[in-house]
C-alpha cells in the first residue's frame, strides 16, 4: 500500500510500538489492523481507534474548510475536536 511520507512514519511508529509485534506476533491481529486494511479494520496497533483522513481540494472546498477552521477557533477548539463535537452532538442526542 502506498503511503505519504508522514503516513509511513505514523505506520512505522504504531507498528514499532505495538504490543502485538513486541509480545504476541499474532498475524490475525496484524491483518485486522488499520495499517493492513484501512477499509476494514478493528483496531490501530491494538488500540481501539478509528481514523479518518480528509482532504479539502480546490478553491471552493478550501474556502469551506477555512470558514470551518475559523469557526472552530472562535469556539476555542481545534478543527479536529470541533468536528468530533459536531458528530458527538448528532449521535448522542438524549
């Protein structure tokens, strides 16, 4: 699988520090990891995680992202935390 330089470094870090690699080396755990199968995974280096990489492309999308980033900043939040809050508010309605 082709990865950008930064994603390759993230993968290397996760794998080098993974309990499975250090202790168990169970190939099933590797096969169900995000780094082996990002479209169908159960964990990231034995940690319960989900990961999403989103790119805004083109003048219109970049403009929308800039507005979103400004709004998150006004809420004293990072864009990452702000989008998590939006999702949480949507799915955790009481």
